[in-house]
């Protein structure tokens, strides 16, 4: 499961880079492109934090999980 989570995180960051490029190509170097880039970067940071948190993968583990 760890390998799957890592692959998903890599795909997430590749998608973020693609969205930033699309935003810059669509709006040019403008405030709108900067806002769009900041939003997707913040989402990537949230995803990365979730990846590194020691959270269980299923509901049964949630009920019996201690941090």
C-alpha cells in the first residue's frame, strides 16, 4: 500500500506542474496565473502532508488506531 500511496503522490505533483503550465500558458504571466498556481501548490502541500501522516488505510484500523 505504501508503494501505491507514493505513486499517487508523484502523479499528484506531476498533475500540479501540468496545471501550473496550463495556467501560465492560458493567462500569461499575470495575477490570475499566479493565483491559480498558488491554489494548486497549496493543494499539493496538503496532499503531501496527508501522505506523511501516520494514518491507517481502512475503517477498521481507524477504530483501533492510536497515534
